[in-house]
C-alpha cells in the first residue's frame, strides 16, 4: 500500500531547511569579506595601498609619532607631536631624555642637569663650575643656534615631512599582508619583501587610509602614528624659561 504525504506537509518540512541554508550562505558571505564597512583600501594591491597611505600622510597637517628607532648612532625613543611649522615632544637616548620644541626655524632644547654635564669624563669628579652650570640649565629651555652642529640633527626629530618620508618608506617588492587591529583601528599590512625585510606598514581601514604603524626592517624599531590632523598649540618659551648655553651643545 502506498502512503502519500500531503504536499503541504512537505512544504512545511522543506521551508525551514531552505531558510537555514540561506542564512548560512549569507553569514559565510559576510565573514568572507574582511573589508565590509571599511574605506575599501584593503581590496587594492599592495603598491596601491602604500600610495594611498603616502598621499594621506602628505596631505595631513599634524600627527603624533611615538616609538623606537635603532640606528648606527644608537637607540632613540620618540614621543613627538608634529606639524608643518613646528613640533614638540621628547627624545630618549641611552644616556638621557630631553624635550624639543620647534616654532618655525627656532629650535629649543630642554633637559635635566645630567644632560648638560655631558662633558665631564666618566670616573672624574665634576668640577664645581660645571655642576653649577648644569644645575642652572636644569629644566630650562636653551635656544639651539642654527650654526651649531647639533641643530640639524635635533631638527631632524621635528620636521614632519622629512621624518615621515624617512620612517614609513618600504623597500623591495610590495606584498599585501594580513588584516590587524592596532589601538582599536582596523588595518591592512603592506610588507617590503615576503618577510617584511624591507619594513611592514599598517594602513588604516577606518576613515582616511593613514599609516598607523611602521615596523622597520631588520628590527630597527617600531613607530606608531596617531592623532592625524589633530592640531596642537605651539609657542616659543618665555624669557624666564630660557637660558643661553654659551657654547657648543652636546651631541646626542
């Protein structure tokens, strides 16, 4: 004897299965698109992403740069706010920490007494005059003469355009890497070389495609870039805050 199942019962059984299958496909499709709701640069090629980031950085009026740089001259920790006409922040080296303030071409340096006592030989007792001068300069701004050998080196930490150009440039064939999240910002990586030997740049997938982080090749430091286009005040220190060093400044 043949039992016939009413067509309405079949439809009732099949419909939930179809809905579930459709929902699964939809969820899979969403999960497969990591660029959904982003600025879309993640869909571009590695060279195009790098170019977008460079263009955004070039057009920006301000940025905060923090991190570590390793060079032949040593290791520097930077925490600088930069804009086109000046900068303020701090630089830490192996032996000292000092503050920099640039307003236009006027560059000021502020450091503690230990920094100013740099020329006392290790193992020697600092002279009374040297210690007294260092104590006087402690926590005061010193205007760096443009003819001083240290001016160019110190200004290099405050020039937004050249500093960014020197820090976030990739070397070698550009390779697109994984997605990431840095400081709450979604990013896509672009590497110089397959293993990032020419540097690894994280570019924002949120809003403007600004550089968010750059890891220099060969373990030469990592810098984080934030507060893009966030302005900040710059003003020369008052006369009461400024003293004249009177001789060639220490080399960092």
